C-alpha cells in the first residue's frame, strides 16, 4: 500500500499507530524547575549508555532546558496522565501539584515515575523540523512496581495487569 502525504494531521495520525512511553525531561534552571513532556524517547546504546529524545525547533522550553548541565528523564507512570498534560501545557503551570526531587547536579526527577535517568547532552543532530538529542546516561533507577504510561492514537493507555508470579 502506498501512502500519499497530504498534511501533517494525516502523518500525525499514522505516527500515532505506534505506541510509545512518555517521559518528562526536566532540570533546575536558575533555581526553578523547567521541563517538558516527550514521547519520542528511545534507547540508543549500552556502551556507552545513551538514550535519545527529539525536540521540535519551535520549542521555547528546549533552549532554556538545554542550558542545564544535567537533565532528569522520568519515565512517567500509568497514573501520571494529568501530569503529562500539564508538562505539555503552559510553562508556568507545568509543575503545579507535581512532586519531584532535584539531584545535586540540578536534574529534576518526578516522584511516581516508573524509571529515572540522569543525563547530559552528548550530541544534537538536526533532522527535519526537530533535533535528535542524544543523551549520555550518568545514573538510573527503576521502580518495578510502577507500570509506565503509554501514549497511543492520541490517548493515554496502560499496560494490561501483570500476571501473578507463582509462589
């Protein structure tokens, strides 16, 4: 089947057929938390440990966040859909009601996430209307009891419940 690309709405709808996790990229900048939601997060390499995220050229937040020495990447938990919507909304309201911690390097990590990475920018590659930002992982944590938030077809979803392991 051959698809004809007519507009970004059609393209976005087809891209949405691929489910993704949702992350928050955040750091302290001038003593205040700055962050955004990103569903374009992916692993890149085990050695060295690298991950990536894509940032739109139109983002007003990324140029500010980019100044931070360390970035926190929080893999949002299944119950954090409302927080994700706030992180995608007006900058002044993004952390309203959110519980978070900043490490000694200024990386902001959100409480209740499924996993956390502390990273620094390793490389940026221009790609169309976005930049692919390669992040070097310096530290990480996992909460096996928290299922990730899943974004699919413009909606938040969750994984099916885990089967009980035999005792």
